[in-house]
C-alpha cells in the first residue's frame, strides 16, 4: 500500500501554500516533513488528511483516488502539538474511544487497547485520568488512540514541540520503534533537523510550499541536492560564502579565505561558486592541520548548556560556530576561525550541489 501525491498544489486567497508536490509514501514507512515555520508542513498534512482539497493535483492510495474525499470517509488519524485527550475519561477509555465509535466488540477493544498501551508503555496508567499524567504520558495516550484506530495513514504535526526537553528526548527515542511495529504510513512534521535524523526513514525537505528533496533521511542530510535543502537541514543555520575557483585555488571576494583546491574542488571548472559548511565544521578552537584560518568579528555568543554558539561576521556573511563548552566572547572582538575544505559543500550559481564531502566527512 502506498499514498501518492501527484503534482499537488494548494492556493489560498491567490497565494500558493503548496506548489507541485509529488511524493510516494510506502506502507510501514516513516516520512518526515522537515522545514521552518510556514514552510507548508501543516498545509500538506491537511491535504493528506482530507481536511482541505487541493487546488490542483491528485492524492491516490491503493489505486483509489482520494482527491476531494472528506476526512470522515478516510482511514486517517492525526496527532497535534497540543495533546488532545478527554479529561474525564481514563487512559483506557481515551484509547478505546475510536474503537467504541466504530462499534467494535468488547474483546476487540480489550485486545487493541492493551496492545497499544504496552507498545507505548502506558499499561500501569490505564486507570488514571489524563490530568494525573505527565505531558509525555498524555502525548503517548494521544498517539495510542491514533494507533488503535487502525488508520492507514497517521499524521503527527510536531507532536513533541510543547514538551520539555527530557520528555521530548524520551519520546523521540521511542517513536521509531512504535512506528516500525504499527505498519501504517507515518508522516511526521518537524522544524528540527536533529529530530529528522533520529527518526530516520525518509525526509521531505520543505521550503515555501515546495519539496526541494525527498529521500532516505541520512542521504538528504549528507548529499542535499541544492543550497535550499542544505539550509533546511542545518540548525543552527548553514554557513555560506561566495568564492571564485581559479588557477587551482579557491578565494573569497576579499581574498581572506584562500586555499588550494583539492579533492573534488580540484576537478571543478574555473568560475564562481558558493561554499556551504555546517556550524560544527567551523572551528574556534584548535582544528586539525588541513583547516584554513580566517579572521572574523564576534557578533554575539550564545551559551546553550554544554555548547556555545559563536556568531561571527566574515565580510558580508554571518557565520555560526558550535564550540563545545561554555565560552563568552566580547562583542566586536576579533577572533580566528578555521574551515576544513574537505567538509564543505560546493554549489554552483544556480545553487545546485556540485561537490559534497565524503560520507564520513559530512557527519
């Protein structure tokens, strides 16, 4: 079984929300919609669910054209950021509610509720009400209710966004196991590249209502087809600098960044390009010998627990470096940062990828 979106578009008030999206989502698969706020993730999910009708294009599942079929006639379940449970019902009754609505007999309800509760580690909480649960337990209850529905398609719209860090990490670790065991098509929306990598499966990188790339998550991360996808899959933001490759060397416009073109860069025709490199590949402390040093100006430093995000200005570009440990640097101070040429992505002036780091170097 597969859900196919065929050149699907949605226009609202003359403004395109979704543009020419084509995807094939297989049964038993985890499919991540990755993109910033307003990228179109929720709009695309609403089209998949049947809550909205596409302006153009078709949605097909098992050969059945679902375009325009309302949500009540589809076998779909959805879990939102805000976990929605019936506050006066027990956890057992909350999970059982779709089965009761469908007219399932008591043995079926008992079997399916117990199975979902065990899968989501809710068995000890079945007699409690949602108000007696933690946020993570309440969200697991909402997911369990979606699973017992036996839906062909389960849509999760940033379901962990409103949980605290510890609960998010707990559920992130559990969800791939839950998804694999259920057999439904799962679509999971997130703004966080790290969450996409943890869930695995396939990822669709979304930007302004368009899918810039869809494929195995690790492959999209390691080899983005274009600069838009690379930026979508980088948090903090991808560092970018225009360069010119000529006579075996790569130089930035001001000449401060200047290194010999090696490995994949050596084979490129002379001309203008853009280099992209992730924040954890921009070093403030001592790097290995192959790195290239440039001078930059500190714009701001953010301490995020065990790491510091150091924002620096290099000419007209604003870069971010992830520096392990707690570091406070004075604003406007001059520092030296290092770039490893072996870890850069190279894009042409149409922002298409022309050189990517090797698998190990892209990690």
